[in-house]
């Protein structure tokens, strides 16, 4: 099984892109900085779709039928479908969850995007309401610089949002804020910076999640960049990143009873439910959440792999190179 290590390099102002680097759990080499403008590989065939090979992350039970999948989505107020950013089928999996939400919530659906920071909410509102064109939105959002991955990967989601008159939420904390925390800690923020964060930023105590973050931090090796940061400040920056997005989701859910939110975010932010899901849980009352971790697999496992236990509420296996993965 592979997991995503949150890349440390996005914290450097000279590197314009926040990213998740794929590494093996058996051997975790240092994540490499990605050039600000990169096009994703085109190995995926969108026509195949993601398939349905889904297991309960705790129980190991199969949820690989349409009815089982929908039964999970339909009962939840917040659904997280993680992604490897340049994999189209992960985004098509997110679209499947969005379609399922529409059946039970009608137009009372919002989609939260890690890809857009909070300052871009006005441009996002104008785009999904039809006030500006796609081209104008991409320019106003500075998509290529702000995110960098091909917008075409996300276009099916945005098209479905517009078609069904859903709401869309720009979730992310501006990168300059996270960078400042990584260099100087939370104490280094001024009053203007703090406007992008909740009043309280909780540092995760989840053992496996902290091990995951420590591997990311240690994976940088002895480089001039790595020496600019301490572990405590790095941990605080990760907490602020997750807490900022979690607070934004929680604020929406609290203000809009009866609505559901689909969260479109990198796998690293949902794993072990210790990042964004934990933040939302502490800021809401009695809402139902479900996280899906998307994992590459050539075939649907006959039995749920022990290595994936507890990585999320559900693990969704997707073949990114050929046809869809479906349970036999």
C-alpha cells in the first residue's frame, strides 16, 4: 500500500505549489519539489470510470456494490473523497459521490475545494453562478500559479456543480500563512494573518498521523531548506492548514442544516480521520462524516489488506492505468 506524504517544500515561498508526494510506506525517500507549472500524466482513461472496489477501513467489509456505496453517502452530512491530485479517476470517484449526494439532498449540496484558498471565494461564487466564464475564473483564481494541476482534471466536478446549482467553497488557507507558521510558529502571525485561521488551532495527537507527518518531515534530509524549519513549527503549520479548512467546512455545516458537503482534498488530509475530519468533528454537533481514501490497485483485493486498516472510514481501490477496478 502507498500513502501520500505531505510535501514540505510547498512551505518555501519560492516554490509556488503545495503538493502531496507519493512514497512507499516501506521506504520513504524525500519528496521532490515539483515545478510550479506541470501538466499531469495522461495515462488515465476517463471513460473507464473509477469502478467500485470499496472496503470499510475498520471492518474490512466490502462496499463494492452501487447500493452499498450509496447507503454510505446518503446517510452522511460531510463526505471526504481523497485524491492523488494528477489522477483523473480519483476525481471521477469524487464525482460519483457528488451524484449520489444529489439524489438525497437535491440542490442542498456544497463542494469544498482544497485547490482554492479562501480569498478566492468571490471568484468561485461568480463562476458557479454563471456571472463569469471558465476562462475568466481561471484568470481571476490564478489557477496555474495557485494550484498548477490541469484544470481539466477538475472540470467534470465544476460542470456538475454549475449544472445542479450547488454551492462551492474555497477551503484552503493562503500558502503565505502556512509558510510563515513553518518558519516562525503560530506566534509569528499578525492580526491580519490570524483572520484566515480559527481562534483555536488544535495540534493532532493521533499516533499514526504524527508518525506520518514525522516521516514527511524527516524525509527532507539534511538540506538548506530543511534547516529553515523545526519539527514543532512544521507540526503547527500542518495543524493550521487542516484546522483552517476544517473550520471553513464546519462553519458552513453549522449555518446550513440539512445540507451535505463533499470535500475534494488530497488523501493526506483525510487519512486516519486525524486531519480535516477531526477538525470538523470538534466544531460541529452530531453530524455524520465518512472519509474515502483512494488507493491505486491493478485488481480489486479479494480480502481487505491489513496494511490499509484504519487509514480512513473507507478505502476505494482504483486502477489508474487501465480499466476500472470492480469487485469480482
